[in-house]
């Protein structure tokens, strides 16, 4: 009876040891000072040498300075609504990792493809603007800016990972990942609390002088509606990634 009991304990311990190597939960060790992105990471073993890792990225809406690119010129005066804006972000990175034959999954050097998607949103404060039509009649509205960035793509990465404290403590270093993707940009100026019959299309001179700061760097085609002026574009984007994360296997 005692022999069966100790055998059961040994089998339980062996099973626990195996399970401990099937899933690792991690978090990024290097907190991004620029975007302040928080990452929650889960790596799961799917084969003797292969794992799948999923990273969920988020940035709580907090103040963000836009280095002057969010500057608007209204009536000959520069206005920087993004001085008090809030930036938020969400994203995901999915990796397929292949480890060496000798050590197997979770241990040592790895390589493989990855797919990444990140969405950023900037919402500015508003400023009271005055616009004049061809007859010199003034119209007013609270003008604000919204900028959305979507980065989608994939590539190839290499890294190395160590397991310590009986395969429970994990230190993961993504040495380098390179790839290609698409940067989708959509931004514009919107008017709220407007005067009666307010219409951006009736103020071509004022609208032409009311440029977003990023239009000083890139040329965009504008879409003008009654209460909005929108610009947007999609361009190829070179992607690079690296990082250091610490986790726990169970």
C-alpha cells in the first residue's frame, strides 16, 4: 500500500514537472519610455521543438506630446492641441518559434516567423475657430484633431531563452526581428458646436491655411465634408522588433 502511495506521488511530481514546461506567462522587462506600452505574453508548447507565443499590447490613454507634428495653423497663428492630448494603443504579436533539436522547446536559441498588428489613436483638445465664406460672413466651430495609426505586417526573428529554478523562471531575449508591413494613417480636423449653416466646403481659403503639422512633412489628398477635413494614406513600412521579458513556467 505504501509503495503504491509513493509511486502515485512520484507520478504526480513527474506530471507536474512536464506540465510546468507546457505554458509560460511573461511580461516585458523593459518598459517603453516613449509609448509606455504594457505587454502580457503567453507561450505554449505545441511540439517537441515548437511553441506559439502571443503578446497582447496595450497603452492606457495618457498624455502624449507629439513633437510639433500635431500643430495646426489657424488665422495665422500656430495651435498645438496635442500638447494636452491622450494617446491610447492596443495590439497583438503572434510568434511561431522553433528551438534546437538538442534542448527542445523553451530552451536555448530559437527562430521563426511572426505577425504583428498595432493600433494607435490620438485625440486632441479643441479650439474655437472662425471661418469666413466668400461674402465675408463669419462662422464658428470648435475644431479638434483625431489621428489613427495602424501598423500591420510580419517578418522573421531570432532569440534565445533560458529556463531556471527547475524550469520555472524564464528569461527571454528577442535578439532581433525584421519584416515588412503596411502603415495606415488616417487623420483629420473635426468641428463641433458649430454656427448655423457651418460648412468647411464654403471656406476654401481658411481650410487651405488650416493644415495639420504632418502635412508639412508628407503630402496627402484631402476629403472635405461639412464638418470635417480628412486625410489618409497607406505606405510600406519596415518593421523591427527586439525585447527582453521575464516569466514563470507552470
